[in-house]
C-alpha cells in the first residue's frame, strides 16, 4: 500500500495543482482567507460607559482590541505577533471600564479537555492556559493566574476563576498571586458574583447530581440552595442580591430506557433565598419532546431581568423562543412569537431589554440570515434593529444603554465589529463598522452572492441551501459541482459570512471553489437549526438511522438536475459531522459522488457513542438493535461499495472527534483497495487553531477536488492507497 501522509505544511500533495490554482484563479486562497475575524465582543457594565472589547484573529495573530464611544475607533491592546494557535476567550471589560480580562490558550469549542493547553507548535515546553489582565487605557498585559472561566467582581478589583476544579481569586492588577477561595466536593464551575460583589454563587458537579452553592466568607459555611437528587445549574442573582434563580434537571439513574426512540428531557426553573437556601419551583417545562431542555446557543439562557421578570429560552412551541415569568410565579409570557429562532442572547445592564440574533425579518430570505432583534422583558414586542441583506450577530448593549454593539457582515464583506444607536427608530441612524482598515488591501472584491435554493428530500422534507456560482468563465460547457456539508450538526449555513470562524472558513473556501469553476451547494440538512424543532430533532437520524443522509442525496439530485452541471463530476466535502456525511455519501453512493474530502469525520457510531457501552447488569431493552442500527448508520458498514477517491484530513489532538475514527477508516479503505489520500496535522485540534494549518487544509481540499473533477487540471487523477 502506498499512502500520502502530509505534515502541517502542504508538502508534496498536488503542489503543482496548488501552484496552478494560484496563478489562474481570480483570487488565491491566501487572499480570500486573509480577512481578520472578530470574536468575544463585549461591553462594560453601567459604570464603564461606552467601552467595548473584542478578540481579533488576523491570520493567526490573535490580539485584544478595544474601542470607546462615541467615536469607537479601534485600538490594539495586546501585541501577540505569532501564529501560535493560542486562542483568546472569556474577554471581559470590568464594570468600571478600567480593565480587560481574557484567557489565552485552550480549545474552548471542544467536547473534552477544553481547558488543557494546545501545543500546535510542538514546542518542548508547552504553553499554559492563563488568565491575563490589561488596562483599558493601554499598558502591558499581565498573567494574573493559571486557570479558566474568569469573572470580574462588580467592584472591579478581584477576578474569580476556576483552577483544578475549585474556585480561586486574584487581584485584577496581578499585584499578588491568586489563592484558592474555598474547598468543596465535586468539580466546581460557573462562578457568579452577587450584584454588590460580596458573595459568589457556583455550581458543584458531583457526577449524578449537582448543587448550587453560595460562598460568603471564610467564617461562614457555604449555603446550598434547595439541595435535591437533581442536577442544578445556571445560577442567576436577582438585581437586589437577595435571591437566585437556577435551572433544575433530573439526577442521573433509573432503569435503562430504550435507546432508539427519543424521549423528553424535562427541566424546571427554581428560585431560592440566597441566605437561607430555601427554594421553590417557579416553572416546569411541558413533558414533551419540544419542551425538553433546549440545546441551541446558551441552552436555557436564564436571566433575571427588570421588574422582577425572569427570562429564559424554550423550544416548547416548536421554535427556540424567549419567555419571561414573574419571579413570584404565574404564567410564562411568550416574548418572541413567530417562525424564527433566537440565539446569541444578551440582557441589557438595566435588565429591561433582551437583544439577540434571529432569522427574523420581512424578507423571505431572512430565514437564512441573522439580524439583531430587541424585545422588552415584559411584553411581546420584538423589533428587528438591523434589517436588510446583511448578517448581524453577537449583540450587546453598552453599559450606559445608548449604543448597540454587534458583529456584521455581508455576502462580500467579512465580519467586523459594528455599532448603532439603541434609542428610538428616528434616533438610530446608520450602522458604523469598526476596524474596517484591518481588511487587507488585496482581499477579493468579486465574491459571489450565494443564492437561496429550496428543494425536497425523498421523504418530502423541505431543504434549504445556498448555491455559489461564478458568472464568469465556462462558456456553454457544463461545470463540475460540489455539495458542501456543515458539521455540528446543530448549525445553519447562511447567505453570507458566518458567525462561526470555522464556517467562515468554509464560506471562504466555497467562494474560492466557485471562482475556480465549480458550482457549490451548501446544504442545510435536517438536524440543523433555524427551521424549528421538528427539523432540528428529527426521528431516525444520526446513529439512530442516518435519515439526514436523504437530504445529502437530494442535494446531489438537485445539482444533477441543473442543465449547467456535469452530472458525472459531482463531488462532496465537509468537516466533523459533515465529514461523517461525506464518508457516508462516498460509501453508499459512489455512483452519485465522484470524489470527496472527509475532514475529521465520525466513521463508526457503534464505537463512538458511550450509550452503547455495557457497564451494568441491566441493559436497555433495545440495546442490541440500537448497536446494529448505529453500525448500519456508519460509513464503515458500507466500505464494500465505496469506489470514489477520498482525501482524509485529521488533526491528532482533536478533542471533538477522536483521531482513531480516521485511523480505523484508513485501514479499512486500504484493505478494500479504495483510492485515498491523507493529510495529518500533528498537535492541532478539531478547529485547526493555527492559521498555517487551516490554510494547508483548505489548499489540500481544493487541490484534490480540482484534480479529481476539473477537466482542465494538469494532473491526472491518481490513487494512493491501492
């Protein structure tokens, strides 16, 4: 067997094809991937005026930037100058606006080991995960502690954080070393200061149950809030600091239930006296599938608003909507009625407003966009603040309540921080982008505007997608086409740049492939968000039957139906869950898909899910059939019919999909003499935190698809692994 294993640099894999692409394309991959990407946008609380901060990733160089109203001119605070894969997270401006606190290191989008160091440079001495502070007005950033999950006291002098599963504190200026605040059993997290900064609420996870505790001082015992045989989470203080609201889910245990049929996951909202710990139930979810604890961004999004209204998110009416309920009890009020979702939700400092990103608007295309919406906490009066054909997300309101801050993009312009007056419609005026001068001068200006397409799956389900096609070149010749499959799977691809850096990368690659002569269809298959509960949580999906694969077949059928598509040259690519569906497509339908790129996909559900582990005498009544279904839902079960060539890509410090999933598939493909190539990224994670690595991945994927599917490629298709 001959295999091509590549390191972080592109190496020998199709170097001629990459060079040719750079010479002949309207723009290069380097150019379309050169955009800066903002994350972690935040604002100071009421005492800090109009001070905001965010993290900027400029080709792997991640730094903290700040701006201050009314001008909001961007200013760089930190000066990290290397592409070292050290992400910046938990960015916070202190309530008084004097300090910016952040975490450097880790992989906080991972499923496990998110707070462990990432060493993408393979350095003999690995980096640490550390908490830093830097003065807002400028100065040196100082590492104040090793740790994670920092929260700044409302007094602005102390930072609480998590280290070794316990709560520690350190002075915000780093003047003295951090110290452990207290010791309790369990893994402690989610620290929350009381409004006056005198006490700290936290969650103590003890395995099959979890408690909410309140720490006061060294001489006062911890107060446990209504301890029960349950898993409590999300403590939220009342504005006066007297009570705490929290979410309660059932504790683990009970007789094993069936694995294949879906069942409700009920949850409740409780409130407790922060001094005595006496608690009472405020609200109980409907015991329906849609009433289950929500799994979209922020989960339940619990908050304690003004006028004694407790706000939360629920899927109970079939859409992820916001509700509020009196803190004294009563009927929950639906704040956001309609066929749209709410995510990236923020409560204003005065507790009167919720702002969120929603696929809401008067244009039918808005279901595949995001706009900023505001709604008062006590009445159903949602209002779209950023209408139009752009995309907006991550909204927050400055501490003085005058300015809305968010991230915006268009189909052509990459994401940037943006401001807009928050007052009445007549006083708002236009939006103002921040740091537009950081967009490189050679960033492509001729990007296509993806077109919304709608088609039906074999079982009649309506599927949305975005079609990328360049209007230049090709003449009357039929073009090759590509299905792009997102990961997650609870994601939604949009009609423009995405609010996830992972999917903005995919958007850039889709633009590049379109410029190279491909027609690209990004498919929003079932299991994704944006189209309601039934679409998000369909039956017989994933390891329970892979029903979503019908939507991938439907995407291929849609492309093949287009007169301008060469039906013999349809490819597919995707990452994570998209890698899984890519592998499934090639294994089941090499007759439809001529080639594919599988990036860190799941390949064997029966070995992946802990639900199938046999660890006790009692077993689920359908345990055997569930394992069999998982196996037959997996690409490895259909390797015998796999014929099309594939490029497999995986980072070996992946903390979302185990590297062994690809190691196993490589062995199976080799035995079956399926043509394959490989790209291994040592010491990087699922998110390819080093810019050079993600650029290498994109180049390898594009070059492979060009060699396999473009008739003008100078390199004939070759098969390694035979």
